[in-house]
């Protein structure tokens, strides 16, 4: 199992994980997941764009450790937050972190910066 940190768009009352970009329009599948979500395991590998490049996929144990470093509940492996909050917490964690999580925290800062620029949330699931 793994957790992906990514963009989250709010559409009415729904939260849509991952960014919906033109790059995703190149992929197509006839499975039920694709019909419902616009993406599926069959097409995910076909999409390689600048938006997906900011996604960070980590194991559940690494996600729990990152969430704890960021001051979130490490047992909640699904969540969303304003990018300003996660950026601030990641930068604070960078000042004291001496583990191999440094790169992951820097990646989360980059994700948060782009999410803020696009007026999106940062989420993990």
C-alpha cells in the first residue's frame, strides 16, 4: 500500500485528487474506474506530465512519518490541507529534520507552492 501527496481541487462538495489537465485527455480506458474518475490503474502509467511530476508517492510507513513530522495525525492516511499550512509546516520540519525525509519534505514544499499558485489544496490518499 502507498500514499500519494498530490493536488486537490474542490468541485462543489466533492474533492478531486490529482490535477485534471489536458495530459489526462490523451489516456482512455473502458473500465468502470475510468468512467467514474477519469483515470484508472490502466491509464495512470500513460500520463507523464509536469503536473504528475509533483505528485509524491510514498509507502504507508513513510507517509505516517511525514505526517507526524508535519504535525498531522500519522494514522490518518487520507486528508487535505491548504497549501500555505503544509508549506509552513514542511519548512519548519526541514530546520530540524536529519533523516532521509529531507528530500520528501522539499518535494512537499514544491507541491505546496504549485498548489497555491493554482489555487488548489494539497491532499494525500
